[in-house]
């Protein structure tokens, strides 16, 4: 039996999803009803009334009953047997009357002009319409929904209503966007997208001189109102009222669908490219299953680096201590000649986290087959323990469920992850789930954005997370809250695991974690009193020695609650790197061959690279990108150590501190110039498509390695296209065998891992951490936080050089006893000092754990730093909110 609803629109029989609105049913069947306030994915609103229809519903006796009046099709749900008319004379007249009202306050000199097909943008208006009332002065001309709707409705040239221009000043002081309320039709799409879709409420309808317009929900600037600069408001605006500032006047000549290179979510973006070979806009794809039409500040406003003219365009070789431009053949001959002497295990290759599956498959093959070395890794694989145990215990090293299944999770546990900045779009279904009533538990020493949405925000002592999760597991057993059938029928090792929990006495757990027994019991109850709960973890504040134990505890928690093999349940590791997952799949890590087959011998880890260079164990270092350098806490020490190598080869797109010390620099193509694939955090394979042509002699990394291999006498990398590389990947990697290369679209292809027939419980050990996080010069730990909006404090917005800026002094949280010992009182000006770090603020004494200090800055301050950055790709250089060793001084 079909679960679709059958109805008729304008005499055409169609089927629709149950519960959908008439307008969405029409859209799904490629039928058009004029609209302006409706937007797919948002709740029905019914503000513009443009989509009015006539509708009849069948009655039990077989006759039809007309719905009262002319209902809005965006607020009227479909019903079985319904009959709908959309274009009667009465409806057309009603719509035209509504449109006349709308354009009476919107510049419309061109909108309803019958000469539009004859008149060019540079022509003098023969009707003598003021230039400010013409569409040529609108940045969204030729991509304006209002204009398209007016054209469809064939509005008359004249209107009986008096035109009233609002004469409101443009808002251009905030980053990234311009707002012109003279073009606003008050459809409220932007406000609703910010509120009900993104969960931010940064903008709102406000009253100005008796008119409803769009403005900040709090304060005077987006920097303080809670904006995450995702651009959703821009994407849904049907006019030119809200637009991207950069390239806002540029017309696109082509639109290319590709994958964002900034994080592992794998957002599908449509890139607008102008005739000058520049990417001028990034628009998230609404049909993409990974991001569902969402983007973040990185994907929306962080792609202009592809237009940067200061690119590396030619290969360079160091001659007489100076890097000189050379031809590709000369550079490749030089590299091959040098590498010939490093085939005895003293070679290491670090691939880029932005490298495609094809790039990084070629990289691992080059290292292993050509250079005879297992010293191969990807720059984002700095914490392999984040997923190693996941692979062993459940059979996959990526998320067990799809990202948007989080929308229907009833309980979500987030452990030590600044998800709104590092994997932003994953936070969107979480915020929507909370809005629907889900419980969110956040375990993190830092105050991150999702702590503001949390049912419980837990701040344990540093590195006590494995003990805390163990305490929750013990409490679940004590209260008989476990899913016993799942634990015994679908899992192995339950008995041994259960016995290991007796060491986790809640009195001991509370003492070791700083979290009360009552809080632990309540978390156990929340996590088990639900149909589906999800666990997400980044473990960003946890030392490497404790990551494995924490992961095993979290897997145990997912198993004991029966939330694997369940829709909207599951476990999600939150790693970094756009193609970290794909790199593991294709064997670009030191311990795995393609397809997750164990390597015969393990190469060195990223944390050991610089020391191996310094000691002479690595004599030839091959870096693709400079992410490894950027991700290293002590960068100057890293540079000093890798200088000790005999040969440093760097593939890069821009000059950096690493290219300055390289022996060879090879210009690498950017993501917008590549053909290939990424695999996202849920195991979904997406396409990268070239949006712009090359500006120099840059090349894709797989092809560079192929040419070096040929010069070294190897035909193992003799590829002529990236699809040839992908074909080999599908042959070697079991989970990619069902991939149909030619049919990859914006929805992607979910790889199918072979999960364990039985999941495995891990016995836990109650071990007290004896790791020293501090030292004498820096005896305290600093936990930095960042949120979108702070209702309790003014941001101190002032205007400098025409732009809004934040001027407030930060508040530094401190334990009362620690403050007393240091002679610090509430409100004192204090300074936090660390290695290459300093922060001044006012002391706030509270119940923070002894030995810790913390502060919470505004996300707007980060945006300001990105705007002012001189980096060609500032989004890739954002420093994570890591714990630091510090000391506190009274100013």
C-alpha cells in the first residue's frame, strides 16, 4: 500500500508526502505556485499570501467541501482526494493586488516595466525612472525571486498605489554582509532561518518609525547579537535586502557543485564563478544529504583564498641557499635524484587533510611502493586513538549513523567538542532536536556554544572523563537501567565488563572528577530514559594518554543503552580534516593499508615526526600542505627540528614559514581546481569538481607524485586521470566497491562498512591520572571558551574605520581559594600568561575547580580577527580552543 497522499492540482493527479503543505506538494511534482515568504525546510508562515489557492476536500458521502476563502497553500496541508486550483481569475486578481501592496514600498521602476527585454543595464531609462528605483542598482539583479515572481504574474506597468521609498540608510558596518532595508519585503524568511533552522535568533523583526524591518535581536551589531555568520539569512532572502559584501555586483556565468574543504562534514556547495575565473559566491546545496542546505562561516565566507593572486605558480628549487623558480621537468628531476638515496626507511610523507582520496591514495602508494617506507600519514591524524578502538569494538571508524538522524535523537551526549566551530553543520540538527524537546548533556571544561543549549553542562577535573563515564555506567547498573537484552544478545564481554565496574564506587568517582554523585545518577537516568540517544565526542581537552580509555567508555555507554543499530542513536567521532576519513580508508596512515588492512610494520606517528627529523631517523621529509606545522603547538621548535633533514620537499599553494626553509617547493592545486572525491565523517563519498581554471603551473598532488615515481623507475602510479585512481581505490577498498563513479551527485554515496557480528564491551580500569599538566613557571590550566551571545555583558561595540568592533574587557573565572592565595579579589584586573600567550581581564571568583582559570569570549571577536588577518586562507589557520599551562598575575 502506498503511503503517499493522492490529490489533484489544476486537474493533474499527483502524489504528496503525508503532512506536507499544498505548495510543497506542487514543488515536489514540478508545479509552480507563486510565493515569497515560504521556503522549503521552514515552518509554514503565511505572511505574504501570494500562494493563495482554491481547495476542496472530499466528504464521507463522496461530495466535495470547499475550504473557506482562499487559503494560503503554504499553510494548508494536503489530504487524500483533495482538489486544488491555483490560477483562477479570482486568484490571479487577488495575487496582483497583494503584489501591488508589496512593490508600493519596494523600488519597482524595472520590476513591472514591459521594456525589460529591450532595455540593457547601461541604457538610459526612456521612462525617466530614477536610477535608485531601477533593478540595475540592486546587487541581486538577475537572481531576484521578487523580480521573477512579478514577471510570472505579468503585472501592469502602472499601479494605483503611491510608491513610498523608505529612504533607510544601508547597514554596512558588520562583517561579510550588507543590508538594505529599502529592498526588504518583510517576508521574515531571514528571521525564521536564523531562529527555527539555525537556532540562533541573532536577527529579528523590529519596529522603526512605525515600520517593521529586520534588525539585530540584541545590541546594535551582529558581532554581539549571537550571529554565527553562516549566511543562511542571505541564502533565503528573495530580494537584495541582505547580500554578501564581497563580489555582490558580480554576475555568475557558471555554477559548479563541489565539496567544502574546511571540515569533515562534507558540505555540498554550489560555487558561482564569474567571467574572470573567480569564485564569487558559495551557496549550500539544499538537496545534499550531508548538509541539507546548511553552511557555516567557513564554507560561506571562507573560500576567497582560491581567488588570491599571491599563489605559488612555478616550482622552486633551492640553489646556493636561495629558492629559484624552475620548470616542472627540472624540479621533478631534482626531486627524483635526491629521493633515490632515501629508500631505506629514512623517508616520510605527510599528506594534506584537504587532499582528495585520489591524492592520498597515491601518496601512500608512493611512500610504500616507491620509497619502501611506512612513514606515511595525513596531517589531521594527530589523534588516531580517537577512532582506533571504535574500529576494533564496533567494526567502523566513522560515525555509526547519519548526521541528520541527530534531529530525532531524544538525548544527545557531547564530550569535549567545540562542534559549532570545528564541525559546525553537525550542531544544526542538535539545536533543532533540543528545540523539539531533546535533552543535551555537554561534558567540557570550556564554555562552548552548545553549553548554552544544554540540559546539563558538566565541567569535570581535567583528564577525569574516563572515570566520569565509568561512574555513569556504574550508576546505570546500580539503578538497573541497562538494556540487558541488547547487551547480552548483540554484544560480547558483557559479564567481564560489568564486573570491572565495581571499582567505580560513586564516592571515589565523585572525588576524582569533581562531579557530585547526584549529578552522575541524574545523567545515568537521562541517558537511559529514552528511545534513542546519540554520543558525539571530540576529546579536544583530553590528553592523548587518556583518549583510548575515554573512547572505550563511550562505546560501552552506547552499548549498555542499546543505542547502536538504532536510528537516531549511535556514536559519532568528531575528528578534524576535510578528508581525514577518506585518508584512513585509502591507507594514508602509518598502521593501515587501503581498506583498513593492517600494515606489516607501523610507521611513525605525527607527534614523532619532528623529533625523528632532528635525530636523523628521518632524512627526507615530504610535506603536502603546511597543516602539520600549523597544528603543532610549538611551531618555532617544529621548524628548527625539521631543518635538520637532508631534504625537505613541500607541496603548497601559498608561501609559508615551511616553504621558506624547503629545498623544493612544488605548486599544488587548490580544491576548486581539482577533480576527485572526499569521504566525510559519516562515510559519505562526495565529488570535488573544478570550478576555476589554473592561474599558474600548479598541479594536482596525485599527478605530481606519479611523475616523480616514473622518474624513479616505478610504474606503480602510472595514472592519466583521477578517475583511474578512484577505480583502483574501488578495487582495493572493500567498502568502496559499490561506488558508481559516474552517478556521484550532491547526495553522495554512503560506504558500507562490515560491522562486527557482535559488538564488544571493554572492561574498564579505575586509574587515577598522575600526569602533570602544569609546571613551576605555569602552575595553572587555562580553559578558553567561546559563545555567540552573552546576555549578561555588553560587548562594547564601537565603530572604527567604518566597521563595528568589540571593545569589552574579558572576565576571567577563578577558584575562590586560588584567588585568595594570590591576593586577588572579585573584579581585580588580572593577567593570564602562558607560552606565547597573554590575556588581561577582570577576575570573577566562583566554584571553578582549583588549579583552573577560564574565560569565555564572543565568537564575534574571532570573526574580527579573521577579517583583519593577513593570511591568504585565514579559516584554515583558526587556533582551536586548547587547554594551556598558564600563571596568573595581578595587574
